[in-house]
């Protein structure tokens, strides 16, 4: 999609197959939730995500332009190997709920809130993955990729639940934050 000014996306109950944004304008979702069956690619312009769940059945690639998380959740549902490139944009929440695998392309990535593993396997960023909330591994898995997971929440009540997945380095980086580690880390 290409546009020179602000546009809205209103998919309703329909899904996008691939969603590619390549214009200089801005695009915002009107509906709280949206789905792409395959890939989401941003090469130019601005995409403001839905405020609820943005389900992505393939890769997410912010190669240029701007991605605004809108306090929503990126939910990855692919049945095969995919990649995630945030390219200096923050995500709010991420949920992995597909039988596939995902790899962060960026050396460093930031989630303002929580990362949840419900199915599949995720290879984390090789540098620093910063989480402003909890990490909840309910039945998926992650590979540390020799990187650091940095928790920087400024509030208490966060949970670190790695399941059977080990961390390479784990940093609790906020004097006012509070975390409960519910399993071996």
C-alpha cells in the first residue's frame, strides 16, 4: 500500500494475505484487531498497529519507515520458520502461538511490556532483548542466542517464567521494578 497522507485500515472480519506498506504516508488500524495470513512489511511511511491483537501468520519486517505499537499485541501464528525485524521500533506485547519458529534479525530489540510463548520456538536477539514487563513461557520455547535479556520495568508484579528454556545473561535493571522468578532461570 502506498499513500501520501493519513489513511485508515478497516479490515473487519477479513484478513490480509500480505500487508506491505511502501508509501510516504501513514496508515492506522481502526479496528481493535487485525490479521495477516502471511507477512507484514514496512519499507516506508508509518504503520500504527491495532490496539488489540495484530495476528501475523508469517514474518514481520520493518525495513524502513515507522512502526507504532499502539499498546497492542503482535501475535505470531506461523507454522514454519519466520523472522522478526523491528529495526529500532519498539513493540508493546508479543505472543508466539504457532507451531513454527521465529528468529529476531535485529541484534537488539525492545518490548515495552510482556513476551509470551504459547507454542513454537523463538531465537532471541543476539545482543540485548529489553522487556518492560514479564516473560511468560507457558508451553513454547526460546533459544538465548548468546544474548542478554534485560528487564527494566519500573513497577512491581512482573513475572519471569522461562519454562525449560535457559537464559545466557539475565539482567534486572530497575531499582523500582519487582519480579518473581517462577522457575529455574
